[in-house]
């Protein structure tokens, strides 16, 4: 069993006003004078990735945790249907990360994240490569339409009954994947709590099915969340994915040459059915400073071998000086 570091102790936190009536919650842990690393959570809408602290040597790193707009301890919360998500897009989250970096007085930071977090990290780093020292991604995604169509339709080749139920939960909206996702976004904003709860259960049941074959994964990792967190995550996921994260198709792979000079680790499970290793492989081909590490016994939710690889990556980069 991989031994992680002791969890870095918090030493500061706050709510940062990012405009549009939104405030994002942040926390810093570990060594206040250590190497800055931002742990970028998945979802979207999962909330601050607090469990990531064990990957970082608390004597070496200044660990920055934050919840993206409208989830976790950020306000207002997406579990409330009155919360307007108009100003919650990928571009807004990139701008929020820049505001947070400036607020915390960080010149350059290492970025560490997985799943949706890897999409956001790539989008941020390609926009601001001069602000990034290193990158560690696990469960690599770029939120292309074809990746999303695979997750919310293609995986149904393995789970046809479960996919039929997921699509039925969206109502009579036809066969297009993005029409189904948009229908869930509307249901999750319905003023009737019963409508929202049914949509959240239908969505999370499908997400759990898509990871259910992983031999070393975490069963029910989507549905086993506190009520408000599940509602917020489902609503934000449907909001983002119905719009393909407002990203031009394939842009994060196409523009990955902008990451030249930034060392990276791409850690991906061979058995990741919901997000196949193809995306990580394509990214590694165009990002010359990235190392692809495929974990043969892992799916999307990880394994002990994946956790070991993530710790090794963080330990390696802890010793690398941050250059201006």
C-alpha cells in the first residue's frame, strides 16, 4: 500500500470575490514559504480536492486548495436552483485562477489535477504558460465533444440498459447526446426539488455505471456524496458538458505546443473506460516535455499504483527549483 505524506496543515483560508456575485473559497496548507502547487479539482463541481494533500511533502510545498465557482464552500451554491450559472464557464474559471494566484502573491505555481481538473489545467496553462512551473495530470481529459459523446453515449455499448435509463431520465429529447445533456441542465435548475433529485439520481447512477468495471476503483464514487454536493456537481456537470465546456473542438490538444518548456506527467489508467487513454497519448505526442505514464491496473478512479505514481511525480517536482 502506497504511503502518502501526512496531510499538510491549513494555515490560511478565505473567500475571494471574483465578480458577478461569486466568491470562491480557498485554503493554503503546508509550508507557507514552500513551492506553490494548486490542486485543481474535478467534476466540474466536485469542490476542493482536500484529499490531494497527501501527495505533497508538507515541508516542501505550499499547497493551494480552492473550490471552483458555485460548488464546495464557494458561494452562491449551485444546489440552489436560484443560483445563476450564466457566469460560470471555462473562461471564468481561468480568470478566477489568475485572480487567486495574484491574491496569494504567487509568481509561478505547479498545477496538479485530474479528470475535469486536467481540462481546466490545460486551458489555464495554455492561456498563461508563463505562470506554470510544472503540471501533473491524472485521468487526462480535454472535454472534446467526441470525448463527451463517448462518456454519455458510447460507453452504453457496455451498459445498454443503464444508458437507456439515463436517456429516459432526460425526457423525450431525441438521440443527440448534447440535447440529452442540455435537458439534464434544465431539469437541475427546476424549482421543484423532486425534479432535481430525480435528475441527480439518474445522472449519478449512469456515472457510477461507467466506472463500475474498474477492478481497483471506488464504487459509487459519484452517488456517495452529501446531498447538496451531489446536486451542485450534477447541475454544474450538465451545464458545462451540454456546452462542451465552451471550448473549440480539439483546441487543448492543438494548442499544447504552448506548454513547451513546462515539465509534465500524464498519469492515466489503462482500464479507464469512461475516459480512454487515447487523449493522454495524443497530448503526449504534441507536448514535448510531458511524460506519459500508463497504469495497467487502474481505471478513472485510480488504484494504489496510480496513487504511487502521483506521489512520485509530486516528490520529483518538489526538488525542481521554480524559475522565473
